[in-house]
C-alpha cells in the first residue's frame, strides 16, 4: 500500500509537471515569436525610412553593416526591385541552402508586411522572415534566426533537471509522510488481527499522526469498547443464567421426581403442577429481566426519546401502590411541586424505574413506616426521589446495591431475585440519566433518579 501510494503520488506529480512544461513552452514560444516579429517590423520600418531618405546606396551599406553586427549567419537582409531582382543585400553565402525565393511576394500591395518561417537544414534552426512592399513598388526582406528555439531548449533542459531533483526529493518525502500516515492504519490492522485471535483488551494508541488518523483510531477504539461491553454483557448473562437457573430447575426436577416416585393422589399432582408453573413463571421473569438489563447496558435496544409528563407517571404510580400501602399499614405520600417540566426519555422505562423503586421501598418498610415519592427540578434535569423508613443499607453494601443478583442480609428472607435495582440503573443510563442512593441502617434509604429535561433533548437534536 505504501509503495502504491508513493508511485501514484510520483506519477501524479510527473503528469502535472509535464502539463506545466507544455503550457510554459507554448507560452515562451509565443512570447519570443511576438517579440521577434516586433523587432523585424521595426527593422523594416527603419530600413524603409533610410531608403526613402538617402537612397539605395545608403541602404545597401546599412544592410551589410546591420547583418555583420548581428552575425551574417544569424541575419539576412535583401532589397529587391519591383521585378524581384536583388538590388542590395547582406552577405548571402551562409544562406545558400535556404530558399529565399519570393512566392507570392508580388501580390503584396505598397505598405503590406507579411511574415514567414523558413527551415535552415544544416543548423536545424528556422529563419523568421519579414517581407514588405515599399511605397515605390520595391520589396524589402529582413530575416533573423528564431531566438525562441534555443531559449526554449535551455528552459526545457533546466526544467527536467529541476523536475528530476524535485521528483527524487518529493518521492523520498512522500515515502516518509505516507509511512507516517500509514503507521496508524497499520496499528489498527495489527490490533484488528489480535482481536481476530480473541484479544479484546488491545487498543490502538493515539500516535499524533494527523487529525484523520487520530479520528480513525478513536472510532476504532470506541468500536472495541462497544464490542467489549457486548461480550462482557453476554458473558455476565450467561454466567448469571447458569448460576441462577440451577436452583429453580433443581427444585422443579426434585418436585416432579418426588411426586412421580411417591405415587400420591391426583390432588398432590395438581398441587405439584401449580408449583411447577409458579417456578416456570419466576424463570421467565428472571430471564426477561436479565435480557432487559443486558440490552439496556449494551445499547442494543434504543429507548424512545420523547417528552414524558412526570406528574402523570408519578400520580399513576401513587394510585397503583396506594392499596399496597393501606394493606401493610404504611403511610404513602406523593410530593410534587406546582409545576414540573417534562423529561426526555421512554415513558415505559420511567414507569418501570418508579415501580421497581417503590416495590423495593415497600418490601423493606415495616408497618407503621413511611414511603414517599417526590420530584423536583435540579439544574438541567428532574430528580425523582423514592424514600422509605425501612431497615436501611449498611455502608459497606452501598457500592454493590446496583449489581445484578446482589442481596444484602436483610433481603435474603424476602422474595426477589436481586435484579430490580440493576434494572433501574440500566434503564436510567439508557434514558441519559443517573441513579444514586443514600442510606443509613435503621433509618431508611433514599433512591434518586435524575433524568434530563425534554428541552435538553430538543437542543441535542
């Protein structure tokens, strides 16, 4: 890849250089040709004025002197009569092989000037010739070797020398720059090869080789983090299923084995069947909850981002749990401000978070205790607080309360699977929020969920 890019760079450079050389060559030729034609035209006017003022004898001497000054092998000057016979000229010996004939010269009218280019075979040059018809019907020819060709050839030689040096330097520099740029891609390739062999811990370091390469490295590392999260979630779900399904499946098997071997009555079979159905229902709930947590943490199922009216959600939750509070003799309070802004999130997720927190609060609050749910705006979010006067959580257990299947000492005698708070945290993160807890043993706990305002969601869009 590095060699191909360098060769492509070199070919592109050479192509652009050749186009530039062609353009400059054409421009130089045109410039020299126009300058030489202007000089020849000035000579024609000067000799014509000299002829009209001093006559042919003065012109003949001036033609010779002018040619000798410029070099008789570089310039030629001829004065012809109206019958095209040569009346005066510079030395013509160097131009014997050049056809200075006069085709079409007689067709010129007094005052007309034309230009022609004649080849010089021996010198591999060209002669630029200006021909004019004078006012008295005679003709004047003034010619000079083209100056464009030597200058252009010199420019071309210089150009190719500069091109060669620049190409060598450019290819070397391009090789280094491409190698520097490709180093990041090679590191990504090596890391990808390691991942193919099962190493998901590798990351590509930022090499500072340019914004594009660093952006590629950041995107690749972010992808690896996402893959690592998915794999970790999968492993955790697999481990949890293997660990937590063993007990209910063992109970189901033992129950059916006991009923089958005991040979008891039909009523016993019916009772066992009901217990098996209950255990199966617990398994379904357990599996679905674990999958919901894994999907929320891995971001596989994006929650619906909508404006959620917290007042109606919390009022529905209060109405739903009020009979439970009355049955257990617990004071249940709903504390809401007069105005409560909408939050950004998924209404179903918010309902599940509130329900899980309330279920947890009622589970650990004894009769005569108190459970409250409140909501208040805090900065660019709304904080939902579910507080209880239950048994509380030891300080040592606070960092673990949101771990899957964690159950403290006080919860081991109560029904549950240790997934409720883990689900609350996963759903809060999926909605762009945070969850926290404050607790003191013997005085109760307070779980808080912060969700972003719906206005913040609109600004993000």
